[in-house]
C-alpha cells in the first residue's frame, strides 16, 4: 500500500504570499532609496533573503502513506511517523485551530507550517498545511499532535486508520504468542 496526497495552494495562500513579497520589496526598496544603499538596506535585504530561504525549506509538498508509516515531504525537510508510532487520526474543523499561534514557522507564506502554540491547551503542535481547511489531526503515541491539510482528508484518515488497525493486530498476535506456553520446551 502506498498512497500519495498532494498539497494544493489555495487562492488565499497565493495572495498572502504575494503580499509578503510586495511588503518585502517595498520596505527593501524604501530603505535602499532612503539610506542610499547603506548598511541598513543591505542588512534588511540579507535578513529577508535568509528568512525567505529558511522558510521555503519547510514548505510542504506531499504526504505519503505506506506500510512503514506516514511521511510528510517538504522542500528539504522530511517528517516521518513509523506505523507503530501513530495512535489516532481524525478530520478536524478549521474552527478548532482558531487559537493556534505561530512560534517558529510560516503563516501564509506558501502555506502554514512549523511549530505553533495551541493557546487552549498550552501545547506545542506542528502544522503542515497549504490551505487553512481540510485538516487531519494525527496524534502519536507520545501524545504529540501534527496537523496536515490535503485535498482528500477522508481518504487520508481511512488510510491511517488501516495502518493503526494493522499495527494493533500485529501487537495482539505478538502478545498472544508470548503468553502461550511453549509445548516443545516441556518435552
């Protein structure tokens, strides 16, 4: 079993990215002309260039679910959850994510990704989304939450549930084999 779920940029995300670029260019150009190419404009340009480069490394590209687990591919980042680490998966309404505040990551710049603070529960969560809808909450065995968005959230939840069920069945078989006495050792 191998399924790939693509990220799709929503119109709002594209507009927000264009606004970010426009603000960066206007402020950078303003500093360049006001300070005639001095230290401040060079510092700002270098800082914004580095910030854009760092943020673009974590832009989500695709989600892959296979027999080994869940893999979230970004441009140069990979988040993996092994099959036995996934505890639950459910579809989430965007209203539940209303109290999330970005700690380190992007908000509207090619999507929503990085580490966010859940102000309701005071927990750190990770979000990998290209649009602010179609969310799936994935909870691991350590009770850490990851939120992803894709165009087919119902199918993603079903595929993750298949992985969870398969892992439970294998764990039950192993537990049953360990609890059964070995008849050959008595002979």
